[in-house]
C-alpha cells in the first residue's frame, strides 16, 4: 500500500540556504524538496511538498489535505508561535501529524519556545537540521504502516 503524505512549509522557508544559515544551514529549499522526494520514492510514499508565506493559504492547504492525504508533516515556521487558525485546521485533520522545526525552538528566543500546535500533533522533531525532514518521512511511514496493520 502506498501512502500519501503532504509536507507543509510556512513563511520564509522558501529562503532556506539564504536566511540565518547559523540556524537553518546552507541547503536551499529546492534541494531540500529534492532530498525529500528521493527519500519518499525509496520508501514507496507519494509526497507533496508545499510552501506558503500566507496564513490563510496554509489553512486552505490543511483543510484540503483531509480528503487527499494520509498524514501531514508540518513546519509552520513563525506561525507555529502565533496561529490559532493553523492549530484549528490541524485539529480537524484526524490522521497523523508530525510537527517539525529545523532549529531547536526551545533553545532560542522566548517567543519561539511556545508552540500552539505541539499538544494536538502526533509527535515532533526539532533541532536536527534539515535531516529532520528525512527523519519525519521515515517516522510517518512507520506510523501509517502500524496503523493499517
Ligand atoms: C522554524 C523555527 C521558527 O521559530 C521560525 O520562525 C522559522 C523556522 C524552524 O524550522 O526551526 O521560520 O520553524
């Protein structure tokens, strides 16, 4: 069985490789997408990899995912700390969700140490750099296989 997952990226993640390399590394967004696509193919998963800087667009993407995808991996970026709308949309998605952050948000400024989505997701990965995306894909596959046994 081939599962379908969506990897949703929030604001400014399109600038990966260019922004704050000390936090987010030097890999570009396109290269990250390529790495995720490659890993998913290896694992026989169908993935969509999306990014938006617009909160409402992310809400629409999450809502539409209910019928199309078996799981969500989300790096909501700055909206993690502010968006009740994204939290509410994720709450309606009754399937596995992995919260992801490239940096360790708990080691950074106080305003980043609060996530509005951590308590409604299945699990999370943070502080492991962009490898976190690959780890999240592997973890999501395991969750979906276990759930469908
Ligand atoms: C981030 C952490 C957020 O605080 C920040 O606003 C981001 C990226 C991360 O991946 O480490 O844009 O989600």
